[in-house]
């Protein structure tokens, strides 16, 4: 897959994950499973309104989804969306590995002068 295709799918994810609060929410949902706004807010200095806004940013990228359980709205992580970011990072890593291998070959094949 071309880098532009990876970038197109990964850019919104990285933008959403680029905020410390949103990244913490993703980590918490990953570790603890589905949670309500009240439970996600507990133990933080962030307001419920702010947590809600951050969750909506994450939802816009498909990273989280909400569903009702009784009176509560529970938010859950969709780890499949993180696969897009991981694939993009693997693509970049592969490119670097290729370039480093070429550089190593160039250095090893040279007469020792740079």
C-alpha cells in the first residue's frame, strides 16, 4: 500500500491521539473496558463536559463508540482502528529499515572512506 493511502487513514487517528487527555482515555478504555463518562472522569482534574468533548473527537475517528445500558451511556474502544495507526508506523519503520540497509551496504562496499 502506498504511503499516501496509509497517511490518509492514519492522519485523523494520530491527530486524535495527539492530545494527552484523549490518549489517556484510549489507554483507560483499553485497560478497563467500557466506561461511563462518570467513571472516565473519576480521579482526574478534567470536567465531564471536557471528557465528553474528547470522546466525541475520538468517536469521529472511529476509535471509540458509545452505547446505552439502562440510563448510562458506555464508551468502548474499537482496537481495530488502532491497527491503522500501527500499520502506518510499520510502513515507516520498513522504509527506514530499507534505507539503513542500503546505507550499511554502501559503507561496507566502499573502500573505507566517506
